[in-house]
């Protein structure tokens, strides 16, 4: 039975109310949750990220001026990174005071310990003394404090060396622990241990800088190739390659499909979340939630199109390269990938320059960083393949296509992009970056009436984001 019969209109209205209720209960757009609430392990995540950022500057005196200029362009100067690390640790400790139920004694101790080492290494001795005086009154904290006093303030002596060593071993592995061991070896005069620690510390810094350089060169090559094809193959970007199919549903029909798919998908996502009893090992059902939550949408679209003789999903959404060819398809994807990345990087850079850059918690994926390898691979498949395919089908094929049946291209692109970005719960800078991608992807669909280029561009963008976290924080 067609979806726009009178009884279906009542169902659509009821589902709209359910959808609004679910949005309010699950996301509550009127509340202002703290940024750190999105993390399950706040202290551990902050420690991993800040340690890796500070590791980057180990042996930095050996870096050439050209590479330093690249680093300043990407991250700012070293002192800014150190200051930001201190602010982030202080933010975490303040969060633990407001939300003691989300803190453990070890996460507090580890965060405080890292903060003390950063204060000491950056020469903030008065702040170091003040924070040491306020350190948690526990045997563990006192031993860590004793190690820090010995290493940086010379307020302890060799008689307490066993306690000092034990306190240093309680520091979580990473930049802060390495720096503390180096200072202890220097004070103790243990040249063998000092040389070992310095070599390992330097190796970490070299590895981090090589990764940044490799990623930067790869991105530069992609952008240069993309700009070249935009200039060299102008006719590909102005010609009609796919057969333009008319929209096969009205605004009311498209809305009915979308609201049914949204409610069903949200309920499936909620059930899969409840099913996932372990955060780091949730299994295929939870990690591939995008796939399972999108199946109702695929079913509803197929059911609707069956009412149109000789029309398939492949025809409506341009899911074929027939008459297009691989060469022109690759050129289109590379060109629009460049447009998408250039815009997103410009937004990120300008946001950083004016002080509204994304919060650090948005840059870390805890399941990827702390989870087992199987979780990593399953999550990557979900993000790179399922999310790219089904988000394009939903937001560009269904939502944009529905709006385009009534609105002109400009308004349909903007509204669909706003909906797309509003469901990605990021800060202002992240919202603007996703909004730009939504505009580019919707324009691609308007231009070619094919979802395939958008799926590829979307998937490569997700792969790059996923790979960056994997490369730098695992």
C-alpha cells in the first residue's frame, strides 16, 4: 500500500512525535553537557593524548627550520602546546571534583602526577610547589611526590631512594614518566640508566615527527593531484555523466519514509547500545550499529520504489559506473575530495587562530585507542564503509532528494547539510567542518545524481580521521 494513504499520515504524525521524544531523551539539545562527559575514561584519555603531544618535542633541538615552520603552522610553538597540556590536565581535575562518580583514585593520581611533571619540566616551580602541597594525602601520592621532589626540587636524599624509585614506577607510562626517570638518573648520577632513558625518549620524538611529516606529505600529494585534475579536466566537472533520474517521491512521501527510518534506526541503535555490556569488546552487533540501524531505511526505500514500474535503487541513486568509466569516476572523487579537505582544513585552521578550535576530547576514539585489535578493525569497517554508504543514502539520497522535490538546489543543499552536521555532536568548529562536508556532498549529488562519488569521498575522509587517531594515539 502506498505510504501516503490517510491512515499512513496518522502513523507518520505519531512517529514524528516519537522521533522528537527520542531526540530529547537521547540527546536533549537544550541541555549543555560538559565536553568531557562524552569520554568513558577521562583521565586515561587525557594522559594518552597529552603524553603523545609532548613526546613530539623530544630531541626537538635537532629539527631543521623548515620542519619547525610546518610544526608551528600545524600546532603552534612548543610553549603553546605545553601550556595547553597544563590547561587540559587542570580541566580534567576540575571535572573530577564536579563529577566524583566518574573518577577513580588512580585516574586522579595519574592526572595529578602528569600535571606535576609538566609544571616541573616547563620551569613553573612555584606552581609545582603549590600543587605538591595540595597533592592527595595517600601513601601512593606521597611516594610519587617524593620522587618528583627528588628529581626537580632536590628536597629528598639518597636515603629515600627505594621509596623514590617505587614512586617513579607508579607513574603511568608515557612522556611524563620518561622525563621523571631521566631527571632521577641525572640526580642519582646513573649514566647507564640516563643514556637508556634519553635514547628511548628521543626515539619517541623522532617517531612522532616522522609520522606527522609522512601524513603531511601524503595530504599534500592528494591535494596537489586534486587541484591538478580540477584544472586539467574541467569538462569532467561540468559535463553530465550519470543519467539524471527524477525524484520518485514527493515531499510528504519522502518525509514519511525518513521519519519511519529514523525512528526504527534510533530504536535499533538504542537496543544495540544496551546489548553492548563491555565498552571495549561490544561485538559485531554494536560495532556495526550503522549497518543494522540503516536496514529499515533501505527496506522502506525499496518498498516505495516497487510502486514505480521498472525503477530500482541503483537507477534512482546512480549506483553504477555504466557510461561513466573508472577514469572519470576517479577524477571526480579526487577533485571533490580536494575541495572537501581544503575547506575543512581552512575552517579548522581559522577556528584555531581565533580560539574556537574543537575540544581535545573530540580527537580521541577510546575504543580505538584502548580496545583490542578486533574492535579496531570492526569499528573501521563500520565507519569507513557502512557510515559512508548509508549516511549518503540517508542524508543525500533520501533527505536531500526529498527537499529537492520541493525546494531549489541552494536551499535543499543548505538545509540537508545543516541536518547532517547537527546530528554530529561536535563543538562549533567541528560542526562547521561537518557542515562544509555536507554542502560538498549534497552539491555532488545535485550535480551528478549519483551517490557513488559522495560515498567514496565520505569514506576516504572517515578513513583519514580514523587513521590519524590510530597513528598518533595507539
